[in-house]
C-alpha cells in the first residue's frame, strides 16, 4: 500500500450557524486520483479550501505526508510541494505565459533552472505558440491550461484542483483529462468536480459529499449505480 | 535576457550621463538639484506602487524622516557620511515596522493608503509641536514649526570642511539618482523583483505558489522607504533646513501625481513626472495669478482622462513608431486594450 499523503480527521467548518463541512475524514494515498463530487452546497469546495489553507477549519485536523498542517497559511502548504488550482482561473494577467510558469518553478529552484523548467512545461502543455503572450489576452481554455502549467512547474507530490474542467470545450476537457492522468505518475491528485462525464472519463475513486458529510466513497462506476447517490443528485425522495 | 539587461543598463548610463552633463547648460543647477531630489522620491514610490502594487499615500513620511535623520545626526556627529547612511536606514526600519504591521495584518489597499497617510500626518503634527527646549535629540533641537536650520551640509566623505553645495551638490545628487535608478533596474530584473511584479498582478496566486507575500511586500516597502530617505537627506543638504511641511499632505499628494503623470509601472516615468511637474510649479511660482495646487490638480485630471498611462509609455510608443516599430513597448496592447481603457 502506498503511503498516505493527505489525511483529514473530523474536518468541520462552520459559518455562523451553517455547517458547511461536517466531520469529514479523508485519506488519499500517493499517486492516487481522487474526485470529490456532490451537488451544490455539499461542502466540497469548502473542504477543498480547508485543505489548501484558504480557510481555517473550525474543528478537525489536516495532515500532509504525516505533518499536521491545520490552520497553516496557503503559502506554507504550497511550499511543501502542493500544487493548487482554484475554481476561478487565477493567473498573473499582466505577465507572459513564460513569466507565469517561471515564477511557479522559481520557488524551488534557482533562476536559471526555473527558466529551463518553464521551457519544459511549455513544451509539455503545447503552449509554445503563446509563450510570450500576456495572460490577460488569452482565452479561458488557454488560461486554464497555463494554470495547470503553474501546478506542473512546482513538481508537486500532491495536486489539488477545484473544477478544472469548468467552462471548457469538449476537446479541452479531453486534454485536461490526459494532463491529470499524467500528473498521477508523480503526484496524488484531488479533483473537485461537477461534470459527471469528465469524472467518468477519469475513472477514479470518488468521494460523494452531501450536506457537508461524506455519503459514499467508491469507484466511479459503482458510485454512479448507487441509487442513493442518484437521489441526491436528482433531488428525488431525499 | 542577459543581452537585454546589458543594453538596458548601457542605455540608462549613456542617457543619464548626457542629461546630467547637458541640463546645466540650459538650466540653473540649484533648481536641477531639486528636480533630481524629487525625481528620486518619485522613483521610490514608482517602485513600490508601480511594480509592487503597494499604494502608499505617505511616502512623504519616509522622505521627511530621511531629511530629519540627516539633520539631527549631522548636528550630533558633524561629518555627513554616517548621517547619510542613517538617513537611508532609519526610514527603511520605520517602513519595515509599519509594513510588517500592515501586511501581516492583511490590511486591504484602502486601509493601507489611509494608514500610511495618517502615519505621515502624525509625524507632521507632532514635529510641529516640538518648539520648546525640552524637545532635543542629542545636541539637536527639533524646533517645532520652524524646523531645524544650520546643520552640517553634505561633505566629501572624511573631510567635514569640504562641503558640497551649488554645482558639486547637483552632480552628486544626479549621480546618486542614476545609481539608484540602476539598482532599481537590477532589483526588478532579479527573482525578487519579478516575483514582486507577480504579487502586484495576483497576490493570491503568488501565495498559492508557495511564496510568503507578506514578507516580500514588507521588504519591498522598506526598500522604497530607504530610497525616499536618501532623497530626503539630499533635500536637506539642498534646502539647508528641514521643517515639518516635509511630512505634509501636499507633499504626499504631489508624489502620487508625479507617478501618475509620468507613467506608473515604468522606471523612468515617475522621475520624469516629478521633474516636469516641479519645473512647471517653479515657473508658475513666479506669478501670482493662478494657484499652484489648482494647476497640479488640473494636470492630473487631464492626464487621467486623456493619457491614463502617463508620459513615459507614450514616449516609448513614439520612439517605437519613429524607429520602425521593432521594439516592443506599448504597441502590443494597443489593438485590444484600446477599447477597454477608454
């Protein structure tokens, strides 16, 4: 069994009277691909933010590679070797693609090595044609791809992606799937996602969130066949 | 990259030398010294605001602190070398403390602007009340509203009797500005500078890449304050008196106007903006018909409306147009950015 790289213990996040995440315990192993799914408001994005330090959980603990990181600032978590991509594409608009990716690589290597690394990532993601263009002028799909480039350039052992396929064309989604599968060769990948087709194409273990709790955790095909999950998604009988 | 940097440095040195040696032929060096000092002050804000995204409304505080430190240390020490160094370090240390408080406290941009402004106004008010003999630092009386006159001027290091004023002061100040300009250029090319620009563009993203933006912004803020402090010391050596008005609201506002008019996000723009506007102000100062601040405000409004990117980027575009458009500045954004800007 591969080592556990991400673990939460009774993770709880309350906003006033609302319990967005309620006692979630997760375990993700090295090089595993894990999708977190659930209807709107199920708490998956809030849980995601607790993992990457953007929210401080009300209760519970987070461990990354055995080290407790509960309440750490995002930059300390990222500096451990965790690649993070938020739901809304977030890049340095005024800078070029090369500059953006260089900055991600520079964190853990010197300037010259980072330049080489940026070149490598640009080739890998086929961004060569737009390497000198400012991010602010790129299309949504291209920006998403550059942001994945930022994650790749960090050489992470854990990747956290929040809705990476949102708003992309079918072709771009397919390419995104390939990139994510390739990432699992060196890193565990946790994907928060809405798009069921995309999740099916990734064919991974799925954790279903409902009302802040974990409903089921199983392989995607069995989860899809589960009548309870269907009810939750379609809003029947619950 | 390397070749670009060398060409950039070479161009700055040649252009700087030509300006330093050429301007005294057409203008009085006494006035030019003031333009140089204000140019350096504008450069300090241009660095932290234009490249670091830190809008400091109280850059005058560090300018004034530099000037007062130079005067007070000069009276106590006599020779100007150590006071000059202190005039850089004291404002930088003050900015590091204030910056750490603001950045680690995660204050938003608006609060940051307000706090820096209030910081400078507090110094202004407090120094204005220090008239009595009780307010002394060593042998230096703070002098309240009248400030501190009669401190030792800038001298050749190690020779307190060889004071620099008039033409020599101009050349020293101008050379200092050129050196600071080159250091700022180098800083912006370094990893620290490039990441600072990244922070300006998207703070959250840079922190999610694993960089501690609070520490980086604090350091950049302190560097900017150090440059402002050096400008303050040179101002003190030029004016031969320091008064609380250095910390005033008008001074703070003017620095911001210089940066906007000159061109934010460029190195040369703020220097140019400060020099041109100060010159305009001196020329207008000779007549009593129009109020100076009114003209400054009008110029600011006109620039914001018609040349929002300032003088320097437009000059660069003109240069690119004249030389056949092979150079990159500004032109790239024109096609799509044009509509968005308007």
